[in-house]
């Protein structure tokens, strides 16, 4: 099983790569995923962060949908 911190680090690394290639929408989705996972990790001590994590994952899902739609055109 892959740990959550490893996925966060990989998402942040991929965000940096996407920014350097000019894919800012994709970078925003990856950053939102990393933030959502970070907020979810901190949620047991701060329950309000669970709502923030859900909002971040919703943004990530919207970006995924947009990119799929854009690539289908």
C-alpha cells in the first residue's frame, strides 16, 4: 500500500512539472489534489478541514472533467 505522504509529494512534483510545461489547468488540479490529501490528513485534529478536503477534491474532479472534454474535441 502506498502511503498518503508519498502521494502528496508525487502530486506536488507533478504540479511543478506541469507548471514548467505551461499546463496551468492540470497543475491546478494536481495542486488541489495535494491540498485535499493534506487537509484530509489533518482532519482528525481539525474536523473543519474535512469540508475543505472535499472542496479540493471537487475542484480536482472538475479539472479532470474539463481536461477530458477538452481532449475529446
